[in-house]
């Protein structure tokens, strides 16, 4: 897997604010990859970032991680949908434009500090 894409996805996930969620596709749009690639990256490398803030387009986390995600959501003020499977993207979804702007600002800061161009 392309290390640069992995780093981009993980950086975007780190920038999702507490109490908010983002869908795989939204993250992929910012990081420059598809939602399935985001899912693969999160399953392999996502343990060190706030993975519980990443959901499918319906606001649902992976089924096998639901209980742990719900516990973390509760601590962050994210409420479950009535079906108990996830959170409402319309209510708890992050502002994608703001997330993209934070990501781009971080890249600009890296370039100013002499880190690798991406």
C-alpha cells in the first residue's frame, strides 16, 4: 500500500474534531483515494488515530467495533441513532470543507518546516 496515501488518510482522521464523525468517502476525497481504500487503511493502520470518528455514509462504524465506538462516542457527546447502529451524519458529521481546510493548512505548515512535499 502506498505509504503517502496511508499517511494522508491517517492525517485527515486525526483532524476530525472531538464529537464529530466523517464517512470513508469524505476522508477519501480529502486524502485523494477512494472510500474502500480508506477502509483498508483504517483496518490495518488506524489503531493510533481516532478511528471511532470514521463511519460509513450512514454514520455506522464497522459492526465488530460498534460497542467500543459507542463508548467513545458517549464520552464525546455523539448520540446513537434510534436503530442503535451508528450516529446521524446530518447531526454529528464534520464540516467537510473545514476538515479539508485544516488538512491543507497542515500540509502548508509541513512545507514551511521543510518536511517532504506531498
